[in-house]
């Protein structure tokens, strides 16, 4: 399974990296109000957890440890 993610913000080589994860029952849209404010200084990877937004859910990857591994695969 792959997670939906999008990288936005600064493309400067020295830009600090942020990974933005939404809360339970939400999706990446919760971060939309902040993206413009942070985009000059940060490169942000916005990730949607399994079963939320654009990320599918699989019962064979329902354990928290599996979710952690999936998010780490997307993190810079």
C-alpha cells in the first residue's frame, strides 16, 4: 500500500523539512490554512494516513507499526 502524499513549499536547498500528519478522522486538508504561511521557509510533506483522504486502507496493514513504516517511507 502507498499513502497519498504531497510535497509543497520552499524548493531552496537549505529549506527545513516538515512532515505534516492529520489527526484521526481528518485528512490533509486540515493543513491547507497553514501551507501558504509556511511555504516560504519550509518544504512540507503532507501525508494522509491509511483510510483517510486519498490513502486506501488495507486490513493486512492495520497495525500501528505498519502505519509508522508507511509514513517513514514518505518522509524526507
